[in-house]
C-alpha cells in the first residue's frame, strides 16, 4: 500500500507540531520558581493556627523508652469527634504479643479509644481501654515547622494497674496519612 504525498505531509506536520508542543510543555514544567514562590511552597502555618481537622488521619507512635509492659510502637487514628465537632476522637492500636489473646495487658487493650482536643498547638487526649475509665493521658505539642506532621509529648499510664508514681513516657507522633 502506498501513501499519498499529501497524507505524508499531514502526518509529518502532526508529528512536528506534537514534538514542538511537548518541548514547550517540558520547558514550562522545568521553570524554576522565584524566591517568593519557594517560600510560599515550603512555609508552614504556625502551630497555633492548626485546627483539629488538620490532624485527622493515621499516625505512627514511637515511645522512648517503651511504657512498662507495652510496646515501643503503636498506631493512632484520629478523626472528628461524633459529638463535639471541634474535638478529635479515635483509637490507639498496639501489638500486645505474646499475650495478645488477653483482652487487656496491664490494664491496656490492644485497641483503646481516644478523645481530646487540639488548642493553640497543644494536643490532649484521654485514652480508655474499656470505654468507661481513663487508662492513659496524652499531652503533646505540634512541632513548629513540621506542617502538622509531627507531635511530641508525654504519655502517662492512668490504668488501675499503674503505680501511683507512674512515669511520663516521651512519645513522637508522625503522620502516615490524612488531611
């Protein structure tokens, strides 16, 4: 089959047009942002301006050192509180192996409920392993410059099995997903 000269010219014209537009688009994509746009892209709002909805999502918890009888790592899920729209709720999940068959370990469940507030960059959460009594208290502060992706603070065992002088255990929350 032979191709007519006009069809060859049309195909050549389409190919050249596509290449020139692709090169133009690539050059636009490679433009370097000016100083003002670089600052806007990397600047985070002050932690005092972050709202509860901005911390909804999944977080990795790292305790240093691990709380007595509990693992050093956990997962925390935060969402809008069902009754109080300016508050947060959720749960913390822990691997309690090798005693995972027990419903609770040292007064703590593998999955415990959370409820609390974010105000002026400070996060406070009450933890409950049974849905009735407080078994842990979380007090944290958003890390300035982390764009709401890191919170540091302390956790205190408040369960019935905790000693009266239970230490405050340092933690770091790092966002895995969310807003």
